[in-house]
C-alpha cells in the first residue's frame, strides 16, 4: 500500500499549488539537520532516530544516512506509530496501525530524536511522547521536522527545523518524498474538495492528518 | 334474524348473481330476488363469493396457553381470514385426549360465535406415543370427534399407528399424522441441506418426513382405514403421495400456506419467526407442493396456525418455539402462490380450502356449494385488493406471522356463519360473541 | 465493520487489515509496558453463556491490554441461570453502556441476533456460537499459519475432524479461502454436513491421502460423546482412521505445521508426541489469540460508531 502524501490542509483557499521546497532544498535541509543533531549531542553516540510514519520514517532514514556519511557509522533508527496515543482516537473511524520498530538496543538512557515531516498543532508529537513513555525512559527526547508551519496548539517546539513556513489555516502543506511519491517536494495548495472521511479542516481536528488512512 | 342480500357477487365457479341469506340459510341465488322487509343489502360488485373456508389444522391453544390464543381470538382471526370452521389441534394443556377436554373446546367454540370449532382428539394418551387415547369416547362425545392427531409429535411406533388406523374404522375416523421420524430429527432446527450446514443449525432432513409418509400409506393400505398427512412439505412427499394415489391407495394430504410460499433461506436471518415444524424447505420443494396442490395430489390447504406469545419468538433461534400464525393470511397466500401464478382457479381454491377439508373432517354444514337450501356459510373476497401484512393489525392474540411486510393480494370483505355476519368491511363484527 | 459475526463477512482486505494490526499488537509482548491506551474509557463485556475459560481470558487479556474496562458476565452464577432471556440480558448491558459485547453462546446465531435485534448499540464480537462460527479462532489460526508459511495464497491447508459440529471449521474454511488458501476438510462422512456444495473447500474421507499434500494440518476436537450418537463406532477406531500420530505426521512435507484450537483430547484426535513436537504450533496459537483479539477489539471499538458504520475500517 502506497500511502497518500501527508497533507496539512485548510478550507476555502483558492491559491494555485506552489512548490516551496524542491529536491535540492530538502536535501540541504536534511544535511543541515544531521549536522545539527551531531553537534547538539556531541556525536552520534547517544542518538536513536525514530521516524513517525509514514514520511517521518523516510526522513529518519535519510538523516541516518547523512550521519553515517559524516561519522562513518550508523545510528539506531526505527519507527514509532502514535495512532493509538492520539487524542482524537475515539472521534474518528478506527485507523490502520502503522509499523512500530524499536531498534534492538532500546531507548533507555538514549537521546531519542523524533522525526516528522510537518509540525503543525503539535498533537502528533504529544502522542509520540506518550508512546515513548510506554516503551522506555530516554535520557532526552528531541524533535526534528522538515517543515514547521506554525499554528501550535500545545507547548511543543522543534529542536531541528528544515524550513519555517508561515502558512494560513486555509492552506494545506504536502510533503512528497521519492520513497513514497514521484519526486521530492514540499507543496502548498488551497484545500481541494472535501473527501469523505477527511476531516482535517482545522488543526484541532487532526492537523497532521495521519498517513495511510484511506478516505 | 336480519336477512342479507348480497348483490353482484361472482359466485365461485359460476356467474355473477345476488345471494339472499335468511334464517341461517342461503334462500336464493339469482337475479331480481324478492327480499323480505328490513333486508340489509351488501354490494358485492367485484367480489368473489366463496363457500366459508374450512381449516383442518388450527392451534387455538385453549385450554392451557391462553396467553398465545383463545378459542375466541383464534376463531375471530379465522373469520377475518374467511373461515367458518376450524379444527382445533389436540396439543393443548391439558391435552385433548379425553371426551372431557374435547367437549370443553367444542363448547368454547359454540360460545365464540366467530367460527365453528371441531376438536381434534389426540391419538395417544398425553400425545406420548405409547398408549391409545380413548378415541371411541371422543367420537361418541358431544364434540363428535372424527379426526385424531398427535400433531406436534409423530405417532412413530409403527405398531401403534397400525392399531390407531384400525381402531378408528369403527366410527369412520381419520388419523392425521404429523410425519416426522423422531430419531432422524433430534434437536432439528431447520431444513437439512447446504444452508443448515453453513448456518450451524441442526438439520431436519426431508427423509424424516417421507419415510413416515411411505410407511403409513403402506400400513393404511394393509388395514383399510383413513389416513391424512398433516403439513406435507417436501418434493419427495409429493412424489410418494402421488404414486400412492396412482396405485389407488387411500390417503389425503395437506400443505400449509407458508410451505407454498416461503423457503429456508429466511433462516439465514436467525429470526425465529421463520422457525416452524416442518421447517421451510427449498425452492424445489415449494414448486413441488404447488404442483401437487394444483393436480390434486395434495388435497387441501390447512394453515397450521400456531400462535406464540412474543417472548417465545423474541429470543435465540434454538430457544424459540416452532410455528407461525396463518389464519388471516392463508387466502391471500394461496391466491398469490396458486391463482395469480395460473396454477389454480378460484373454483380449485374453494375445493382445496372448503369442500375437501370439510369432507375429510366429515362436517356436513360446511364446505357446501353456494346454492339455495344450504347453510349460509360463505365469505366475500376482493381479489383485486392489495395489502401489506402488519403483525400489529392481527386479530389473533399472537404476532408471529412470517409474512410481515409482504404485500399480498386479496382481502376478505365479509364472512357469514349460518347467515350471521362475523366479518363486515374486513373487520370482525364486535358482537360476534353475542350474535349466537 | 461494526460487528464481527462471521468469518465470511470479512473481505480479503478486512482480513489482512486484522492480521497486520495483530502483528503490531503482538510486538507489544516484547515491551516493558504491555498496555496501550487505545480503548481507554471503553467498556467491553464478555458475555459468556457457555463455559470457555480459554476464550474468555484471551478476550479479557486483549481488552485489558488496550486499556478497556472489562466486565465478565457468565451464565453461571448470574441471572441467566435463573431463566433471564437473552433480550433482558442485552438490555441490561445496554443500560450499563457496553461499547463492545463479546458473546459466546450455545445457540447458533445468538450473536447475530444481538447485533441485529436493536437491543444494544455496542459492537458484537462472536466468540463462538453453537455449531456455527468462531471467527476470532479462525483469524488467530490464519495469523499463526501466516507467521510460519508466509502468504496463504495457494497454501494447502487440511482441517480434520468433527466438521459437522465445529464452529472452528466453518470459520476457518471461510477465512482461509478468502485468503487464497486451498482448504480440504477430512472427516468420516458422518461428521461432515450432508450437503457441502456451497463450502469453498474440498472434502475427503482419507487422511493418509491428504497429509502429503498439506502445508498445515488442523486437528479438531472430537467429543467422545458423539460415539453414543453413532457418528463413529469407537474412539479407538476414530483414532486409527483420523487421529494424527507420529507415523502419520511423518507423511507431512518438511515445513508443514500442526494446529489444534484446543482443548485437545490427547490420544484421541492427536497423540501427545505430535502435540508436543516441533511441528506443533499449538502453544503459539494461544499467544496469537490475544494479539488477534486485540486487533479485532481495536478495529471495532477505537473509532466512532457512526463513522465505522458507514465505511469499513481503512
């Protein structure tokens, strides 16, 4: 199953879709984030990367490769599904779970860097923090995102940001990655016609619409 | 007693004519009839006049289960369905196995006024299938019982069945057999076939009915008595009875309205309203019993009206009671499945639902052609009407009709019992009880 | 998907979704905290009209690991034994606000009735009804087979024993065929339904001929009491013709596995050596049962009722 691109949409806008980051922009941003992670943590030693499905997992893998290129060794990288920890779980149809894969060394005493594509309301990250709490006790948790589009609803902020992107609530932000899509790009568009089951009108009601959920 | 002039009715099997009823009899049939003063006229234009229907197989539940039906409510439902006579099955509590119980039912019937009630006596004591009941005493009683049945249970012991058939020869009785080999139907819930296997409901195989029918036809041929087969339901049974009749063997048989229309597929809903004994069968069986009824292999339609209180059907399938109500829908179902399909005429229907059942049950006042000088037992039917079955509208005490929501043709407009209306404008006449 | 009543109601996508979800649920066993918050605040009632400790505790563990509140309502010691009807029991559960009702009943179709009667609004999970179905057992069997055999597409699966009275067999035949497996049921003719034309499987009376062509063989429990009803002459003869012992097991292909839904009649349909052999995945089936039931409860109960009504999960 190839999941639909992650979208962060808002209603009633009519601007034409426009690409705000192209492949080389994304590549540079990820390289910078990899360096920042190494700098902040004084090397790769304590770091465990956990991507939030779907596109966070692809981004985490790319960051892992960049760290490996610099450090000459790989950092433990996995994925963390937060579906069952979301605060709107009882408000929407049941969703398919994504894969959770905790690297063999676990996360106790490690620095967990959560990786996601778009930071919006912050609710996904809150769910991720709860999920991490059930898995172990890391020394610290940090957050890396490709795009921060603002409109936070919780006291959460990213430690590593590829691009700060001021957006209107009526716009949607879509991240395309070659692992899942045709090309690398970050696109802003007006909200398309509402699809059944798609209730991501406001950040409150699922700002980061979960990937892999069929409409 | 009020006289009634029924005008413009199509006399079944005859012409359009007027019918004058007075003093409990049909006084005249024809046109431009002279009627006495104060005659009430009923415009029957477009209606068919049928002899009052006779049901050889009704469960009135009284005595014992007055929460399901009483003689009064059951005969009222019968009248609404166009019946003027019903035979009350013996599986009451206490069981109708003595002269006392059959006389009680007979008396309640006379008091009800909606239809004549002819009690059926049990074949064996307590319908236990071990010892003959006092058949002669019931025959000699005020109820004049001629039909005997352990219905609900089969007289499975071949020796006992033989003796019962022999014994009733003394007074011209008939044994009505509920054909169900008990060892083949232990715990049975629905027709045995592909569907029962899928639904996980214990099967009631056709052969359990057919083997008893075949056995009893041969037993009866040996002793020369009268055998009637209750609620025949399978293609194989039709073939056995047809073959027997072709060989000149004595046997009569009935089919229920529900077996003429419904199939086992309804069990897939696990809705116990479709649980009945014998069970609903397959499409092939339905076609066979229709054909058998049309060609006379099956002599009559009998309702097996089996009322049950709500709680006996509002439960899981295996815990639910067997049976369906049928008196009020029988005529419509037969019209729908036999007449509207071109298999039978209205005259055939009068034969299968009035003349023949009255003959088998040996009751002289019913099942007579609509002619001057006969008892005024008749019913007027609007064949063009359509109605949707709504259980809550039933005049029976019970609501377990399997035809809920179905739109069926035909409507009983009026019924007369010995010249007194029991139903007018499709509604039971309220003073039915007092009218007697 | 609102209820799980029959394995036949599941499309291939539905079945894969449940199996995939169960994979995620199973990984929970390796974590320090074996609990997920998905059903926090939801109430699951285990409504058991038949004794089945195994199935009940499996559902109970599943619901608790998803943080649901669990109420066990068993016929013994409750008002059911005093003659309370299924309807009144259902109305009671509705009044208590049951979001999910896991129903085990001796009467085929009872869970179906609960789901369609309008007596309660909650989702109904069939935990075994009469001689009809046991869909979560089939799901855990398929899950266990998939873990050993990979995709079940084209896999040859043999089910042996009292198919006539087995809800496990019915659900497995339906589910496994949906998943693309080639299913054969093997039994003495007396223990097969009289007409199996609508079953998506082959039938055989000959176990020895079928075993060499089996990637998995599932032995069904055979009750000795059936002997009294002349379904077979004696336990010894049954075992001789349809029991799985080490000699028969040797006919299986190398990678083939042996399943049994339990409880086993050791020495009757399966010998102790086979039950305890390396081919046997019987203990694993129990472990997987919890994961499957977690997946089913999660998919049925975690979302809103209204929406799941309209569209099947994912």
